[in-house]
C-alpha cells in the first residue's frame, strides 16, 4: 500500500517537475511568447500520456482539488499529491537556477501586468482559464462517454489555449505549481494571489458546473473511468 502511494507521488512529482522545468527554461532562455506557450502545452500532453496511467496525471494542484471534490481521490491521496507536486515544481525551477541563476527563474515567475489589469481581474482570468482546462479533464478523462484516446491532446490543447490567452496579462499559470516553483526559488511572491487563488477557484467552479449540470450521474454510477477513492493504485485514467 505504501509502495503504491510512493509510486503515485513520484509520478506526480516527476510530471510536475517536467512541466515547471520546461516552462521556466523556455521563458528564461528563449524569451519569446510562442515557444513558451507550445512548451507548456506539449510537456503537459507528453507527461499526461506517459504517466497518466500511473497517478492520474494531474501535475496541477487545481486538478487534484477538482478530483477531490468529485471523490475521485480521497483527502490523504490529495495531500500526498499536493506535496509531491509542489516539491517537483520547486525542483524543476531549481534545476534552471543551477544551470543559470535565480534572475532567470524570476523572469519566468507568473506576473500580473499592472498596466493592463488589476489583481482582482487577474484572479478572475486565471480562474476562468483553469475552469475551462478542468472541464476538459472531466469531459475527456472522468466521463466514460468520451473516447479515452484523445485526453492527452485535449488537455494539452486546453493548456496551450489558456496560456496563449493569459500570458501577457497574468503569466498564464493555470496551475499553482507553475507559479510556486519559480517563486520559491526566486523569492518573487508579489503576484501569488493570481496564480494560487485563481486556479483553485476555477477548480471549484469547474467541479460544480460539471457535477451539477453536465455529468450523467446515472451512467457514471454504473461504470466510471476512475476507481473508487481508495489507497493505491489510486486514481487511474484507464477503464
């Protein structure tokens, strides 16, 4: 049992490390919008395809919160996932800092463009984009009515779209771990509200919308794509 949780935690940590490393390195070294957006989407796509069958492929505390609310994972599992995700995020940013310096990481920390939007607006935008992302997760992963084979592409595409829409105004985090990693390494915490509160609010809204409006509970009560929220092997993306 402990080995199963350890395996899941390692998968979440490695996946989140990869996401943060790729996005921070691209933003720090490439310094261009398009490579950063594509790197974010493609690394999520690849890691979800590679590790989704192990841990569920969250790599995002907001997704884990939504799955906790949906009872696809229990409180213990969610806590383990959050710890692994944040540790992986910090390590991913630290690897960039070791290769360069903390200033390079600071550049990649999601930041609100004060000339275009205030903090409240940034939170609202991050919440909205994350809501759309998690609706994609629910619709392609948690709902057996959707063909399972498309889920990595759908999730990666949602990340690309959300990041492209918000990069210039909020940093386009859509993921508290994406902000936490570079912030803890660089010490840049000024815009924590946008990349922390925004995605978590979006997760709650996405769960409520899907649970109360979209989901077919009669079908899902007969067969679900996730197992019950019990100890390992934990949440799975497989039937």
